[in-house]
């Protein structure tokens, strides 16, 4: 049975998406480790999916693209994957604007390993 995307319209409590596993993976292992991270355009997260069998987290961005994180390549292994899943779910639930990071020069249209919250400034209007 394929994992389903979590809709942020239906609250869930499963933050431990990948169970427990020994720690010790590289930050995000790619053969192009000297390449800088690629940062996506700002977006909101409209859905999230944790697939234990495939060992991936998928996010659906507000631009209708699905990005994949291969959790076995994260530093901290399963603990890092569960933390990333929880943080992504919180950002999606809150409608927070984020940018995704892809390692090794790979495209953020397909891959990610982390994200940053986009700080928005409120413009003041003159009275």
C-alpha cells in the first residue's frame, strides 16, 4: 500500500514517521559534495508524505511540484528524518513560507534535504 500525502486540513499526530534507527549518516551524501546547496523559490508546503518503505519524505509545494528527501542520507539518520518531518508538518500546518535546500548542486524542483523559513518584512505605510 502506498503512503498517502498528509493534508494539512486533517490533523495527524504521527511525527515519528520513520521509527528508530541507528545514527551516523553523512549530512547528505552526494558525489558532488563540493557543489553549493541549491535554494528553491519561496513556497508554502501544501502536503507531506512519509514513505517508510521507500525511506523518503515527499512534500507538495504551493507550486504543485513534489520534492523528495532521501532520509537515509541525512546526518542523524532516522532521528533527523523524524525531526525534519515534524518541522515540515508544522510549517505546512501554519502556512509558513519556506525555501527548500538541495545538496550537491541538484535541482530543488526534485530534491531537498532541509528548509529555511522565509522571513517576511511588513511594509509600513506613511500616514
